[in-house]
C-alpha cells in the first residue's frame, strides 16, 4: 500500500503520525511510505531519518495526498486537508466527530473511508489508541492546573501541595478512566487533597485499592459535584463516552459558587467538553475566564509534549497501520471486531452508532 504522512497543521501541533521506526516496519513489509518534508522537525527528527529507513520525502501536503492511498495523521483533518481527500483514501487518525459536525460533513462529502483512533477497542473493551494520549493528557492536566492556580497566571495564588502549616489545594477529578487515573496519580503525588468522582462503583473500588487510601472516591451525581465546587481549587474533567459527546457535568450556574481564581481543566474538550462553559482553545491562547473561574480547554493537550506523545502514540498505532496496509481496510476490520469499531465514515455515511446519534444522522 502507498501510505502518506503529512505534516500536522493544527495550531502549535508538532506531533507526527509515524516515527522512523514505524516507517521502517512498513517498508520492510513491502509498502511505500511518503513523508511531507519537515513533518517531524518539531520533535527534532530530520527528513534524512525517514530517508534512511526507505521513505520518500515529498515537498508538500498536496504531493503526499496525491501519492498515497492511506493517510496517517495525529489530529483531525483541517478543512484544507479534507479538501484533498478522495474516495480512494483511507484516513487513519483521531477524529472526535461527535463534537464536530462540519468535519463530519466534509469527510462524508469526500467519500473517503475514515477510521478513528479514539473508537477502536481491544478484546477487553479498552481503547488502546486513545489510552496513550489520555495518559499524557491526564498527567498534563495537573501540571497546567497547578500553573494556572499561581497568581501570575490569574489563579488564587496557591501551591498545589500546600506548604508546612498550610493546607494543600483541593482537587476534584471527574471520571475515573485512563486520564482520570493518571491525573489522580499526579495530583496525589503533588500532595494535593484529591477526590475522584465516577458513576462506576466497581471502578471506584479498584481505584480505592490502587491508591491505598491516598485518593478519596465518590459516586458521581450532579448534586454531589455541585456541593463540592465551592471549596474546590482545581477541577479536572476526564469523562469519556466512546465516540459520543461528553456529558455536561458542571453547569454555568455552578460556577457562581466557586471561588475567584479557581481552575477548570477540560480534558474532554475533544468530545465537546464536560463543562457547560467550555469551548476549544489552543496552546497559543489556552485559557479564558467565566464567572472569575479560569478555563483551560486546549483541544490537543498532548501536543504540548510532542516528543513524548509521538512515540507513545506510534507504539500503539503501528500494528493497526500494518494491518490496514497488509490486508486492506475491509479485511482488517472484518477480522477484528474491536478494530471495526474505529470505522466512523464510509461511502459518504456515518457508520459509528454513537457518532451518528449525537450528530443526528441516525
């Protein structure tokens, strides 16, 4: 198969869809790989590293899309990229369509086959291609939350872990999945007072065991979350429903009970966000303020650590890229029901039930 890896063009996005190691594997398997020049320059990988493993370097994105049958990316295609897609193309990347009807309509019009990293599952029901970026985003959420609590960033002027004789910040984590667990690890490690909310009692029991009492857990209802907000300093939203838009767990009216300079970090913003007042931001302008509460809603959080993120993601995507290239999308998806759940768009229609429902296409 002819595989193309264009340079990411979302604001301050420096990750790349495939490392030289992944390209070497694909070339050895008999495939042609085309890399846009400078695609990995943001993480210090020169074009020559790709040439050394057998890739062909092309001068621009148009050339990559023209040469390739499968496009491997990191972030959802931007409008100019959607315009390059043809019915022959297989697009393999993060899509997050439930929160992006314009992208969905564009991909449907293109006629391409679009497979989303975030809805692929494994035999245990986990999300193996979402997990590495959820891990990074969960860990980052505590770092950016801690920074924005500092006075120069507009926060309350608090140190997350407090100091001898001074109480630590109170952190609420909404959602106990991969990103929530990793956020909890970081926040507990900082010495914060951390409570995690989830609607899965079994998951709460697992986390209680794993953290050995260092993490407080609470069954999640709107009333219980709202009751905790007036004394919360940092709230991290990590709720995920695969393929679907995130539920709104903190409403605009709830913010009025929070203290000025408190911080919300919306890890779920790719799926529309789990705070009613959230809207996507970028690393160039990451925060905004509503009701004196700082909102951090960057839609590509792991892009701030592109070196770490690229290698973590590539390790997860490599076998799936190989399967698509070796067998073709129809056979690869037919052989693996979990992989088939990644199919979001084919022949001009939305194929994933949760995405179709949230976009009103069912």
